[in-house]
C-alpha cells in the first residue's frame, strides 16, 4: 500500500526564532511515523453486532473503498500477506539548497542534520529547513541513513484494466502507477498578515495566527508493486517550510488514493508540471481511496 502528505505533512515544523506575539509550542515534535492499512467502506446497513465490550452495530458485507488496488491476503486472493506500508515525516536541514529548480524531486542523498540549520556547509543559512516525506516498508525507512531497506508495500491491482494502463496484466498483479497521500493540516505560526495591524506585528506576515484547515497532498510512484518513495515538503510546494516562524502543524488522518483506472494523478496548481511529487488525486477521473492511517491487530 502506499502514499504520499503525507500531507499532509509538515506536522513537525517546530522552528526557533523571535516574534512579538507567540503561542504555546513543544520543544520538539519529529519524526512522525504513520502505518497504513486498507480502507474499507463504512457500515451503513447493519445486520449484526460486534463482540463485547465494543458491541456496536456491524455489517457482514465487507468491501474495500478502492475500485482498483488491493494487497495480498491468502484467504482473499491467494497471495501472501506481506504489505508493511508506512509514511514517515521528519524535520531536517535540507542541504540540497535551494529548494527550487536544482532540488531533486525525490532526493536520495539528503543529510539528516536537525534544526536549527546553519551555513556550516557553505550554503546560505535561513532557508534550509524542510520536512522529508517518505513512504517506507517493513518498519524501516531510508532517510536519513540509506540505502533503502528491504520490505514491500505490496500494492496490487484489484481488477484488470485496459491496454496501456498499470493493471492491464490482470487482477493481483503488481501495480506500476501513482498513488496520492493527502491529509488536512492546520498551521499556527508567526507568518500571518492580519487586518488592522494588531500591536506587535505588521501586515508583512509577521503576526501570530492559526491558518484555516487546508489539504496537503503528495504523489508517489509505485514500481512492481512497491511504492517506496522519498521527497520533501519544499519539493511538493516550494518555500512551504519557513524558518524562524515557530510553526505548530496539526495533521489529520492520512488518506491514500489510487490513480484510478489510468494509474495517474493531476498536477498540484501550486506547483504545476511537477507531479510527482506535486500531485492531487484525480477523484473526478475515477481515483478512489486505497489506504488510510491505522494499525493492524493480528
């Protein structure tokens, strides 16, 4: 299974710096690890009850939300149960500065230096802070130690699709296409322009404020059924991560969407032409939810 926020995906931009007004914040909140499980259709017409003590209504008709992707499960599709997908977010000093044109889409040689960032490497200080977004498998991630560890997300086709599509070889075959992870984030930081210029701040985005919840999406490439992928928040939307703004980023539940029958996604309008990783799920084109942040109890 995969992902990308991610997303949504900046829930750890805890930055040091000065500001005239402030808000409560932790000393540290990184890394963040999220396991992924298949997404199932909610129970709408109960015909049974769950066992005690959580004796809620239940439905005997069990179905995945995704129309296109699945994972191996012996008693369902005869395939081994080997999926161990997860997403990891980590605040770090991105020394592939600058974040824009010369920055790789999915960097493989990023350093693991933690903020506060400096110019010890000869790079400009003040714009190195970033958040790595990695799809991992087997409980182990590549960044920052590398190389990519063993393990698989075991992302497979649920049904056969047309010629030239990722699932044209038939059901249960390894998936070669895009998936998109998205989460709703809420940022509270020192990077807001408030009307009326409240005392202690200006209209030049130096005020403390809480941003209205917004989605943050990240696209990832799956190859031979394995969706391991590494990128950063600034590669998804350039200059997203600001230093010295004391950003507390709340992250909602991570949802992972398939690429529909075509195995594709659409460009993020904030960074067009850079999908992946700057992708948005093409729900209008048939993309459905494949996985969700959760745990598995054997």
